[in-house]
């Protein structure tokens, strides 16, 4: 009887240990508005996306952006090689949602799991950036154009916030959404292509 109890406890500990050590958020999501690259891959609108086709919500990496977080050139994939297709600029040919600078816009995240949240932040590429190259910090405006402090609360469902599309941009741009998780060292990164015309 003692041996069986010991084995059961050992088995339970073996299953729990990776959960304790990794600090994974167990919260997942992607920007739905504007539609992220991972979402476009999951719907089949974009092909040759690899495994992100089946896990558009899993682009999770270290938080602290822009001072920390994924390396330049690997931002859209949160620094993860398994999502590298999201960093591939595809010669600037990612589908892009048509938007207008200065107009009201509803920004949103779709969740497949919800977690305590520090903030939602949205950055945009600078005018004159090169959409045929992987995204770097130098390509982005230094401060987010939309920054929503969530104070560690858990969203009750998919999140949306009214904001304003930035002005002074023309043509193809990239919007980087960063969802900072409150009680882990991670954040979710979501790149969305937009076209200002």
C-alpha cells in the first residue's frame, strides 16, 4: 500500500513539475482587430505558415518589450523558431487591412484562454520602414500609440478598446500588439499588417 501511494505521489509530482518550473501563462490569444498574421494563417488566407496554422494563439515570449523581449528580426514570432514564418516579410505581400489615419478604430484581442493582465499595447512602424525586411525595434515608433493599463485584472472575455488609428502614415505598415501577462514573465506578441492607402 505504501509503495502504491509513493508511486502515485511521484507520478503527480512528475506531471506538476514542468508546470511549476516553466512559468507558462496558460493564457493564449492574438489580435483579431486588426487581423494578425497568425490569424490569417489559421484561416488559410495565407499558406505555408507551418504549425502556427493550428496554434495562432500561441505566440508567447518574454515580456519587457521594447527593452527586453524577443530579438530584432524575431519579434512577430516572439523569438520562437517554431513560429518563424510570422517573421518572414514575404516581400511585403502579407494581406493588409485597409485603415484610415486619424479615424476611430476598435482594437481587439481574441482569447482561447484568459489570464491576469498588466496591459495591452499597440505599436506601429515608422513612415518609410521597409516591409520587405523582418521587423526590428528601430522600425517601430518608440512609444505605443495605444496603451491600456489593465492593473492585473482578468478580462471577462475577448477584449476590445476604441482607439484612433495613427496619422502621418501611408501605404503598408505593421501594427505590433503586446499583451503583457501580470503574473508570469511572459507576454503575447501579435503582428498585423495594415494599409493606409
